[in-house]
């Protein structure tokens, strides 16, 4: 899987994938989460200014370290992430084993990311 780099306006955040590991850098530091092994993942919303489309936020906790990452799903210039980038995030989540507790939530998030890629929301 290629390494991707996204730059977002919110919280001066930068994020990229290194294999299945999502790396998020913001004003508080750098956090890493292996999306292939995470069991705690959710999709939320980031507050937006009036008239703006509120961006989605992917929140995941690394299964080994317990570190939580928060990735605002926006790209350069506050644009929505390209569908290919959303598919790569979904692929990273799908890469791990799905036979233990928590896999239903991960499977649901994969489906939501793919829907966002296809339909824009």
C-alpha cells in the first residue's frame, strides 16, 4: 500500500498512511495507529462554521499501545478527501484478522468509508 500524505486545515493536522499504520501529526505531537489491528474505531463529525459542510472525523485506538488518533477527513485546501484515499483507509482497516471481538464495528466503518468514497457523504 502506498504511503499517502494529507494536509488539513483543522488543528494544523497532517496525516499519512505507512502501510496500514495511520500517522497523525498535529500541534500536540505525533500519534500512530495500526488500522489493521484496531478494534475501537468510530466516525464522528468536527464542528464547522455556519454554512460549511462539517467534516467527518475518524477516531481509532491502537490495539497494542492504546494510543488514540483523530483524523479529520479533509485534504489540502480544506477539500474532501479523494475517493481513492478513503478506499485506502478502508483497505487498511480490512487488512487485519476479523475473528475477534470488535470486528463488527470495524466492518461497519469500512462500509461507511466506502460509501463516503462513492457518494460523497
